[in-house]
C-alpha cells in the first residue's frame, strides 16, 4: 500500500504581495522571505519512493518465495495470489525505475545550471524533505505506528527498568556489602594504623624522653666540666695573679730597697755633706775664733804694751806732766781709737760670724727643707704608685667581677635558652600532638567526606548509567526491540495494515 500525504493547512498573506498558495512552503532567510510552491501530489508520487508496510513486505517476500515452489505443492489460490503479487511488484519496480531515470535526467539538467542555483535547489529540496517528513509524521497510520513503537518502547523500557532496578538493587546490595566490608576493613586498618601510630608516638615520646634525659645528662656533665674548667681557669688565673702579685711585690721590694739604698746613700751623702759643711763651718769658726782671739790677744798685748809704755813713760817723765799728760791724753785717745777699732773689728767679726752662722743655718734649713720636700715628693710618688697599684688592683678586681657577672649572665642566658628550648620542645611536642589530633580529625572528616563523595559519585554514576541506559534504549529503538515486542508490534502493524487496506 502506498502511503498517502496530507495537504492540510492554510496559507498566510505576505505584506505587499499576493497571498501564497495553501500548499506553499515559507522560507525565511536573513535578507528575504520566500514562498516555494509545493509539488503536486502527482509529481510527489512520481518522485517519492514507494513506502510499504512491514506486513505487506513480508507477504510479498513470502509470495516471492512461494512462487519458486511447484504449483501442486500449495493451494491454487495461494499460487495465484503470489503470482499476482509478483506481477504487481514487477510493475512497481518498473515504475520506480522510470521515476529514478526521470529524477536522474532532471538532476543532470539541474547540474548543467550554475552552482548558486544548485545550492538553492539543494536547500529547497532539504526544506521540502523536512516539511514532507513532518507531514508524513502527521498521517494517521504513521501516528498509530509511532504510538505502537512508543508503546513497545515504553514496555521495553519498563521491563528494562524492572530488570535494571532488580540488578541495581542486587548491585546496590553487593556494593553495600562490599562497601561495608571495605569500611570494616578500613576501620580495622584505621584502628591498626592508629594503634601503630600510637605505639610509634609512644616510642617516639620514649625516645624523645630518653634523648632529653641524655641531653640533660650531657648538659649537666658539660656544665660540670665547664664549671671544673672555669675553676681550673680561676685557679690558674689566681695563681698567675698571685705570681704577678709576688713578682710585683718582689719588684716593689727591690724598688723599695733600691729607693731605701738610694735614700740611705742620699742621707749618707747629705750627712757627709752636712758633716763636711759642719767641719768646714767649724773650721771657719775656729779660724775666725783664732783670728778674733789673735786680734783680741794682739789688742790686749798692744794695750798692755801701751799701758806698760805709758807707765814707763809716766815713771820716766814725771816732770813733764803736762806734756806727758797731753801725750797721755793723746795716747789714751789713740788707745781708745784702737780699742774702738778693735771693738768694731770684733763686732764686725761677730756680725760676720753671725752672718755665716745664719747662712749656715739657712743652708741647713734649706737643705732640711729640700730633704723634707724630697721625702714628701718620694712619699707622694710612693702614694701615687700605691694608688695606681690599688687602682690597678681595683680595676682588675672589677674586671674579674664584670667577667664573673658576664659569665653568670652567659650561664643564665644559656639556662634560659635551654629552658626556652625545653619549652619550645614541649610546645613542639604539644603542637605535634595537636597536629596529630587535627590530622586524625581531618582523616575522620576526610573518611566521612569520602563516603559522601562516594555516595555523590554513586548518584552521578547512577545518573550516568541512566543516561547511558536511555542512550542504549534509543540505540535499541534504532537497532531493534525484543522479539516478543517485535512480534506484538508486528501483529498490531499487520492489523493496522489490514485496516488500512480495508479502508483503502
């Protein structure tokens, strides 16, 4: 049976143009709107391929197969029908060959035209084929066939879904069992790993504690060795300091001895000088005394001689009293003058002696003053030396004290650093414990999120499976459907075909 095309629908009026035909096809492009006149049913029937139902095709195939059998094997009516069907098929094939030849000729004529016209014709043909396919879909027989195919698809999908649900349930159960086993194994492995980590942590803590004790012991030994070394250094320092003090003391003693010797020599020289000066002074005094004694004695002798001469003169010249008296007066005046000269000479000598004594006393006082000044200078130098030595000892003492303070500060800083290191180590251990706890929490969260992600992945996988199932079902529709549905569809199509033949 040839398929009929429906030509329903009303045409639309274009602006500024005549109303298109009812069977015209509207083509809308970017620059224009065109209406193509549809082919007439006769031309469409002449160019369109022949479409027959499956039941008719099977009947024709059976008739063609039965035509090759002897006439006496089957019934006479069946042989006539097969022969009639074969004749109709041959006629249809001849008509189809003629149409194909006409189409080839028309195509050859169109090929002689320009490439633009060919492209437009190709576009027009494509649009017409699509429109024709849509019109074919609107035929009642095609709609019913589509309904049957949809029914077959639905029941096939239903069975497939039932089977798939069963398989999914079984797979889900097996997957749940597998996941339960995996989770149990993961839980056991996690407990075992946690126990191993706990043992490793305890072992690490024991090793760390042993290491800390060993480090503390080493530090204590090092501190003892350092203290012993410092004691030895202090002893050596004090020994060296005592040796330096002894050397300085010996040097000071030698210096003092040299100073004492120098002072003794100086005193001896001074005493010798004083004694020599005193001797010289005594010699000068003795000489002055002898001179004075000589002068006095001479004056006395002169006076006595004068007196004796005067007495002799008085005795010899009694008579000449006035002359003698005058002479005596002159003699007395001369004696007085001599006595005065002697007294003046004595006074001058005494003044000279006093002056010399005064100069000697002044020299002696100056010498004593110089000696006192020298002794004071020596004492000041000694005091300065002692002060410098005391200042040096004080500086050394404060230097040693500062060094001891620095050493104590270094030891305190080292202790603080060790304490800080211990605190840092404890903080690091605490931080590691917290990190381990956080890591275990993250592992638990990761395990939980892994389950959630696994469920999401399972859902996504299920969705993908459903999509693939739908795609497979579409492929199943394109390739074929199950036999029992194919049989039922074939039966219904045959019934539909029979009704169509009856109606026709």
